[in-house]
C-alpha cells in the first residue's frame, strides 16, 4: 500500500476553460473527460526548491514539468503556434536530458523535459 504516482495537478486559473483548451491544443494534456489523459510510464521528479530559488520565477509557487518525446519537434510546433520557447545549453544535463521552457497564457511556467535515452 502506498503512493503509486501523481494522480493530478490542480491550480487556479482566471479562465479555466480557455486554459484547459490551450493545454489540450498545444501540449495534448488533459484531453479526456475531467481533464484526464493516460501518461506513458517514466520518471517523475517530486522536488521542493528553496524559497529563494531562481530556477523558476519568484512570483510563482510552482513550475510544471512535462516529460516529452521529440523536444525539438514540439518546440518547432509551439513556435509555429506563436508560443515563445526558451532553451539554454546550460539547462541540458548529461545523464538527465534536455530542457525547454514555455509559459501558458496566464503566465504559469512550464518546463519541457526530454529524458536522455537509456542505452
């Protein structure tokens, strides 16, 4: 008996329906009933950060990290949709993977993580 995974991520929004649609359209997240979607098995990081971290904006209590496959293609698709995508070589970590950052229409930070392929 115990925790078997993350069951949901709940947060406030000024326009929940519009934001739900944005996530579904641009990231394929929450496309099922009640915002559900079936995830692929893989690692999930659960990590509190120090209150003064600069890893994500100081005015936000969280940053959503989404595990992705094909980071470059997703970034191209997001840019085509008019979404600013930020990448920095120093974010990429050998043995961990590659990263990009975006923000949803309400300014919430989203980190996109493509885990390094197992050899």
